[in-house]
C-alpha cells in the first residue's frame, strides 16, 4: 500500500528549543490520534536544524489531520505520494 507524506523544515535557536519540543509533543499526540505518523530529525552537523515528516496511509487522512493540527503547517497542500520503483 502506497503512503503519503508532507515535509517541513525549520531552524530553531537554542533559546527556543524547549518551546519547540513542547510543540513537537503536541503534534506527535495530535497526529497519532489522527492515524498519522509524525517523525522529526535533527541535522547532525547543525544543531537546531530540524526536518519534520508527517505520514499517513492516504491523502484524505493526512489532509484532515493537517487541517485540525494544533500548530500551523507551512505548506499542507504539498503532499508527496510514495512511488513504486518497479
């Protein structure tokens, strides 16, 4: 089954890190309840540079989850579909 995802990049100053992680916890809880997977990675060579992935099994689930997100999603319409490599 092919999935869909959105990607969001952000850079967080050290002074905002705790607040950012509070937001991430709220997002993780929200997306989990909405049947999505929410993952965050921090760049090894650049502390504070994060990339967030929100994944779902279908576009409708992901779109609805973003519409109801507790935090603004920068470009919720830019959805990537898993591609069969063959």
